[in-house]
């Protein structure tokens, strides 16, 4: 079922929100956040993904992205498929006190969709919103950078390391290469 938040223009810039099914707090652990960063870095280096800003919260991420090669939907699909596989392998092979509960939630969600085999980690939607102006871009970038502040994790956006805030606000190298915004 379409939610209306589709990637219509494969070359355009989008603000997307990939979300874990049932809002499971997967990213409350560093090992899973690092999987997301490593996969984003791979997509930047090998797939032509341009990342303008991001934040990784406990059960979702906000990312402002564009594809250099016009395959944004394919890149996001593959990003979610790869990270889901890595997350599931990590849950199975690393110490994880929530292992049974998490696998049960992912298994149950897979059983409710014909597209899935055994587990579903991410929702099928990306809540993709076209970035149509500089003002809209600035609004969304401020929103994602202030997520950890609103959550009460940090006092200032640039203190949260799983975000592009420090790199962009203090002009310092970030955890992944970012693209300079220009509309």
C-alpha cells in the first residue's frame, strides 16, 4: 500500500526516515548504529549516494540524501536489506539480552507481509519527502540535528556523535563523508 511518501524523482534530494518495525529500539546499542554508518559510507563510496545530513535515533534514522546515478530507490532498498542482514547476524552472534524478543518481533512482522521470508527489520516505507527549497532543507536539517537534544541525550546537537551536526555546525570531519548542500 502506498503511503504517498514515494521517491518519484530518482535524481532529486529527499528527506527520508527509515524506521525499524514496531519501533524496536535496535539502535540503543552502538554496534547496530555502527552498522548503519558503515553501510552509509559504503553507499557513498560505491553506489553514488550523496548524504547532506543524518541522525541515528534508537529506532529510526533521518537522512537527507540524493543519488548521483539516479537510483535512489535502489540504493535505499539495498541499504535496508544489507543493514537488516547485518543487524540480524549481530543479534544472533553477539551478546544481546533482548535477542529472543527482538527476533520474535522481526519474525512476526515478516509473517504479516508476503514480501518477507523470515524476518523484517525495517518497515517497507521510507517516508520520503522531496526537498524542494533551501528553506525546507534548512528546516529538516535543523530538525534532525535537534532530535537528540529533544530526546534529552545531549544539551547541544553537536555533542551527539551519531549525527552530522558536529561536522556541519563546527566544520569538522564527521563519521561519514558529507556532501555540501547547494540548491
